[in-house]
């Protein structure tokens, strides 16, 4: 199994690339979706976050107001780190479970779409790591246009994340998304060909097909040995 890490920064176009993988039949495990699930009302993650941040972050129906919570953590690095520590175990388990279900289905290539791929050290478990990159000026402009926020508020959100240039320098594959959507599509097609090539021997052995092959080989070996020594 080939587990590919996909990350980027806010307004870099990572979600667009993630959707392009889905459109081309590559299964995607989305950490943001997992994070929403672990924050649902009544879950262990929900209880820990409410205990730490208070009921002011809740909507009338008891669900977490993600916009309100985001405003709190983006403006306070200590609270952002606290939130990450509270939810990290649940998100990690959720991602593992989704990967396992895809492994059972026999998927050979999986995308892990994780905004905090490097920060959470999950890049250690993915190969290759793809970073969707834009320059700081383009990132800020797109964020302001997308969310209708002020330059100061947008810059605070950008500053709350690990710099994209650092992520680019630690990536195996970089998708430059400074240009048009057509430019992105062209760059994506090249990457798609690269990451969907034949599995290495190690990747094959980690796949369901590889595990079945090993199991069958062991069983056959045992039967053959029993037949030989029973003579």
C-alpha cells in the first residue's frame, strides 16, 4: 500500500488538489472530516474541548461553533496548541481507522489529506509527501477574497500555520499553484502519473494483496513440509 501525504497551507489550494485526486478515483482520507467527527456533540473529543474552552463555544443545539473556536485558537498560540493536544489522539485514531478500512477493501494507493501533516509528525508514515505551494502574497490575497476577511485577520491566520516555504523545502513533490486553474490541472496530471506508478516491493507487501500472498505462501510451505516429513 502506498500512503501519500498531502498538505499545504490555508488558501493554498490543497483542498482543490484533494478533490482532483478523488475525481480520478484515488481514495482520500481527509483529516478535517475526521476532526469534525471527533468534535460532534457527546463524543470524548467534544467533552474534552468543552471542558477546556467552556460552553461559550457551543451553538444552541450543543454542537461546537467551529467558527467561534477558530477565532479563539487562531489569535492565541497557547490555546491553539492546547486544542491540538486535546484532539490529536482522537484524530490519529480516526485516520488510522479510515486507512484500515481502505486497506481491507484492497486499495493500493491512498491520499492522507492532513493540514498539519508535518506538525503532527504524520509525514513519517507517508511517502511521498506532496505540498501544494503558493507564494505568501498570493496566499494572503486568495484568503481575503475567499473569506471576505480583513488583511490583518487573514495574516493572523496565515501566521498561525507553519510557513509554506518550509513545507516546500521538506516535500518530496511540490505542486505550484500560483497560476491559473488550468495550470494547476496540468501540474496535477504530472503528479498523478508519478504517484500511481507500480508499487515497490515494500509497498506491495503492506497491501492487502501482499498480506494475502504471504499468508498463502506460509500455508503452502507448512503443508509441503508436513508432506515431506510424513513420508
